[in-house]
């Protein structure tokens, strides 16, 4: 807990302690901790002198602000109708088979989390997925297998 308290203080020193600072602070926590714990949300509320409900509501509203532990690599597959029409279901199935997890789960070794998310902004080149901050488009089973194999080799 002392580490999260120090992290929140450092982020507040950097971004400020007003309502507009909330999102950058939460993003900073995700960057450092890979998710926002209840303890972190409480600490943010205390540091910014705002309600815990406001912090929690903000943290849970945005799909890229994870409020539960995630793997080292978070795979987000676009679930829009456009990507669906271009083969998203097969991409998800391939990922589930390779990683031996279902959407919403994390591998036992904590390396990969598989999620579906709203539009990534790449539907014109769908199906699309994001692994952490790296975008992959025009996916098919072979391309997904190659991408995941590359990540697994570099762990």
C-alpha cells in the first residue's frame, strides 16, 4: 500500500489535483500497475479530495482502465459489427485456442489477457486487435497465430 500511495501522490504532483486530473492519474496507475485496485481508487479519491464514487465511476466507465488484474499483454479484439462481418469470431476462436483461455480470462502464467472491446478505430482494416498499445489489422487465423507466437517467443 505505501507504493500505491506514493504513486498516486507522484501522479497528482505531475497532473494536478483537480477533476480534470482524474483521468490522467488513473491512466498513470494502469501504466504502472496494469490495473486500478480498490485501494488505488480510494487513494486517488483521498489525494484529489473527491468522492470515491466519482473515482470508481470514472475507472469503471472506460474500457481501457482495467479495474482487475490483467496479464502482461492485454489483447483487445474489436467487437464492432464491421469487424464481426470480416471474421472477428474466428479471430477470437483462434486466440482462445492458442492461449487456452476464454474472452475475459488471463492465462495461468499471467502473460496474456483476452478481451473484446468497442471500436478500436480500425474497422476499415478489420478485423482488428490491440495488444497493449500495438494495433494489428486485416487479421486472419494465420496472422493471429504468427503474432501470438512472436509474443510468446519474446516473453
